[in-house]
């Protein structure tokens, strides 16, 4: 057994002072759909509802073993890492200063404060995470505190490896495939580092959000790459640059083992798991399940473990998730329609709608010409094909319209 695997076992034993292993559950619904044994490693059920507690606890524990006098820790995070650090600080009785962007939702601030109690101070600074990170590192250096990276740290990676230890213990055999979400890379590096040493026959797939494919870029370049732009919707995995240490541990990964999940498609998975299984997943937590359809032929008859990495979902975002899921599946579209300013024009348009079409939004934008008015209209339907029939009717009637559903610039401004 490798030195890393031994360290992962030690990290797992130490974690038992904090919480029991998260469940590894066979999911009947998904298993039947894909004719495979689909198991969910429920990291959304840790005390802080994400795996991040494992790494934060392990890094803090090991540092305190070496430096018992260490009393102050610092991190920068807008979400799960902050909550893991806060929980660990209270457990060990040390001080934590947690830097969060000013734009962090109040729900995440409140949860971090709940987990940390009097042990932590929350500092809101910076509109963007890079600004928050810079402020935290400056404070850390001035205060002589210890900085806890969310993923680019050997001890954090060891802590995340405990997920792999538990998978093997709970399943009782090596799975054929493990599907892992990737953000900064700490979880993927840790789990694969342990399983490759103890279950060499297991294969892997790594899933990144389409708008934050830092592992894809790094594997292509052979080194960490800073993405010019990141879609922040999958906030638990929307990382502009994968960690150097995780990437070094994943230097064997090939492009064919990495899959990209469109943000809107992730919303479909979140809603399906919520409505069908009663499982609440955050966007990053749904990544591993989101790619099952494109792996269907490869996994038939196989034992597959999907790591559901987090369940810190703010239900105030549910309308947005539903909206994005409908748009991705073709059940909701937005049009800008030039409506003739004549009696009966609106009635004529309404008569073109099918029996299952529903107007979700109707707003005059601007009268662009004397005889026409521009209208923003949103339509929901039950069958995606209904829009083909509608546009055919609009074309035949000579209506001037533009589908802006997939035009991100216009849609972001108007919808």
C-alpha cells in the first residue's frame, strides 16, 4: 500500500471523531434506467452538507499536531469550504477568520456563522473572489495565521481521500467506475489517489461544468491554466484554475476521461433528483449524475459510484433552476415579437398558440415604429415540438419575431 493510501486511512479514522461515514446508497431509480448498479456516495449528508469538511478538518488536525500552539486559521470561500473550516475551528477550539465576497448570499453567511459560532469571524470584502482571496492572504501574512486552501494542499487532499476509503469499505468490492465532480481538483486527486493504490481495476470519469472546465484546459496544456471567464452558476465547482497539487496527482488523466456538463442541463438533474428521489443537491453535487445519459452504453451491467458532493442549495434559487431546466429541454422559449398596431393583431397571435401553450411573460418593450410595437413574450409548453408548430404559424402569418432564448447577452439583459 502506498504512503498516500496509508495517510488516507489515518485521515478516515480521525474523521470518525467528527461524523460517521456518509451513506453509500444503491439508487433503484437510476439503476433501472441505465441497467446498471448505480450507487450514490452521499457527501451531501455530512454535518455541513458537503465533503469539504473532510479536507478542512484533516489539514487543521495535522497542523495542530505539528504546531500545537497554532490558534488562528484563515480561509477565503463563498460556500462549502467556509462552512467546513468554521465547523473544524469550533471542534478544535481555535480561531478562524473567514473571508467571503460582499456578494455572498446571506444564507451562506448565516450557515457559516452557525457552524463556527464564537470561534469564527466573517469578513466580507471584495466583489469578486480573487479580491477576497488577496485580502485573506494579506491578512494571514500580517497576523501570522495559517491559511487553509480549499484544494491546493496535500493535507486537504488526504482528507478528501477518505471518500474513497469509505466507498471501498462500504461497497465491499472495487467498483467498475467512479464518477467524480471536479472544481479545484482536491476531491478527484484524493479519491483516485487512494483507489488507484487499492483498487487498480476501477475506472474513472471526471465531470466539470461547461463554463468552468479548468481540468480540461490544464490537461490540454500540460499545466494549470487560468480560464479567462467562468460561469459561476455551479458555484461549488466554478474554479478558474485547477490546483497545482491536484493536477500533479491527476497527471495520468486523459481528455477522454473528462466530461463537460452544461449548466442548464445540470438543472434538469437537480429537479429530477428533488422531485423523484427527494434528494436536494446543489449544482456541483449533481455533476456526477448529469453525465449518466452519455455514459449509458458504457455502464450497462457495471457497478458505478457517483459522488454527490454537496447539498447546500438555497431554495430561493429554485425558480431559476426550473427556468433553466425548461429552456434547456425546449419547454420554454422567449421571443421578441413585432406586433402590428392594428385591431385584432393580438387576438390573431393568441389564436396560434396550442392547447398546452401558456404565456409566462408578456411585456411591451418599445414602440419601434408607428405601426408596430416590440413585445417580449415568454411561452411555456408541455411538448418541445409545439414551438415548431408555433413558428410555422408565425411565418405563415408574416409576423416578424426573434427567438432570444439562447442569446445569452440579450436574454441576460431582458429576462
